[in-house]
C-alpha cells in the first residue's frame, strides 16, 4: 500500500500563526482555497491518483480533500487533532506564560495544559491511522491531515528515526 500524506491548506488562524487544533474548526480562507486549487495539478502529476482519501474531521482537511480530489471517495478518521489550552493562540499571546515556556523548552515533548504529551499524541495518531488503514482494500491512499499528524506518524514509523520536527510540511504539501 502506498500512502501519500498532504497537509491541509491555510486558514485565517494559520495566517496569524495561531495553534489551530480541534477546538477551532476553521474553514479554509480565500488564500487557502486558492493555494489548494493551484496545487491540485502539481499533486496529481507528482503522485498516483488515490483510490480513497482519509481526512481528519476538521473542515480545513475535508475542504482541502474536496478541492484536491473531488471525485475520490473520502473517509473521515477521528483521533488526528488537538492543541489543548494553547488552541487559537500564537507565540506573541503565549509569550511569558510559564506553561508555554516549559513546553517550548521541552522541545514540544511535555503535555500542554488541557492537552497531551507528544508521546501520547504520536500513539493516538498512529493508532487512528492504523485502524483506518486496516479497513482499506486499496493500494493507493491519500491522507489529508494536519501538520502535527504528519510529523507524529512519520517520526514514529519511518525507518531512519528522523526527529519529529524534521517532518514539517507546508500547506498543501
């Protein structure tokens, strides 16, 4: 089975560099819609056409999948999102918060208030993806998900054991 991971396109919160997880179900902004439309041909030329598209339940992922693969069946996969109490805030708003500073100093491994540790996040994302893939009979699968989900799954499962943040993906990448 071949799996292609694609990060969702942009939302207004992304443009403001906010932590956007599952508590903020933002749609794509105009720039995000435009970017997804622009990336459609490139993605279709670069990767084989998927037989199914797995998406997070968040609107930004569903909308991106609809733009990139309008005629491909989609399956919602739960368990691929969250930012706890940092949700909807950006670095400037969190600057000076001791809990945020401790999370930053840990390299993002500590659990943040109202959220989970990176280890728990990796486990949850991998488990959700594994359960979804076990239901598939397809050879080519696309997963339109969040940047953190991509980092979690690839850092946990790939053979080279590259660090979590080395798997960062831009919008529609």
